[in-house]
């Protein structure tokens, strides 16, 4: 039973949001993701979707994308991205589809791992970081701490984190998030959000201080799913 991940699907069946305005690589990106998914994932596998799942602004629009995702192979663990305006309460979301688990400041089990999820936020940087950003940044760190503490209290020793925002700024400086992962001895961190070649350069990847960072924005992965375990 393998674990895969992909971020930033940006599906939009019910909205007029063609992704190829962001570059030719996005042409038929939905079809390419689905093709990769079907070729890689079996019914017993699990897929983490690291936010920005749908461009929809309400559930009436989003349901079309979520239905398509529900019919793809495998179990799905989904977190909220900054563009997921359709996102509602966890209790409502988790009643929608069997085999689709929505987490926010909480965790879901994958074999003997806990997958802890939270949206995250911008990390302090030299370009744009306001007092309001600092407030949200600290709040998101605390929310993720709650998810990690809940997983530990439930008896999980192996931890994976899924966030939408990257764990550092573009200089890859340490942050409240990276310190939290080190504190809890998180094994792997999966994230997305960054798009375009210049932004990709700032994506923290590989192992640092015992934590493996895995960048899964779909335009970076060639619209293919990444095998995590």
C-alpha cells in the first residue's frame, strides 16, 4: 500500500479558469494528472492532495471536481490551500465521500503513520510580510502543533506533515515550521503552492536536520504524482 502526493490540482469543471494562461505546460493539465494518477495508484494506495484542489468558490461548484477525484483509485487525504474558497467544516466535508478524508489542524492515519495537515502561511521574508501575516503565521504554527500533539497523544510515533504553503521563505531560512518539525521528529513534509521556474528555486527539498522535505506542486512534478512511501 503505497503513499503518493500531489499539490495544486487547480481543477475547475464548473468555473471559467483555464490554467494555460499560466503557460503552455498547463494545457490539458487536468487530463495529464488523471492519466498519471490512474497509471500509478492502486485501490489500496493513499494519495495526499496538498491544497488548491479546486478553483470553485462554493460547494455547488466544487462538488464536480470532488466527485471526479473520488472516482480515481486510492484513498485520498486532502488539506486546504489558499484558493480553496469552497472549503467548509470538516464534519460536512468528511460526510461527502467514502475514502476521502479532509484534514485541517488534525491528522489522518496511514498504516503506522499519522499524516498531520494544516494550510500553513507565508514565512518571514524580505519582500512582503506584514503584521497581519505575522499573526496568521504564528496562528498556523500553533494549529499545526495541535495536530502533531493530537497524533502523539493517539499513540503515533511516525509523523508526516502535509501543508499547502512551503515551510520556509525563498532563502530557505529556518522558520517556526521547520523548528516544529524538528521538535516532533517529523519524518517527511509534503507541500506545494509555489509555481513557475523562479519560485521553484526557493523550494526547500531533500533532508535537513533529519526531516525530508518534498515539493509536490503539480507543474513542478510534470503533473505526475510523487511516491512518498
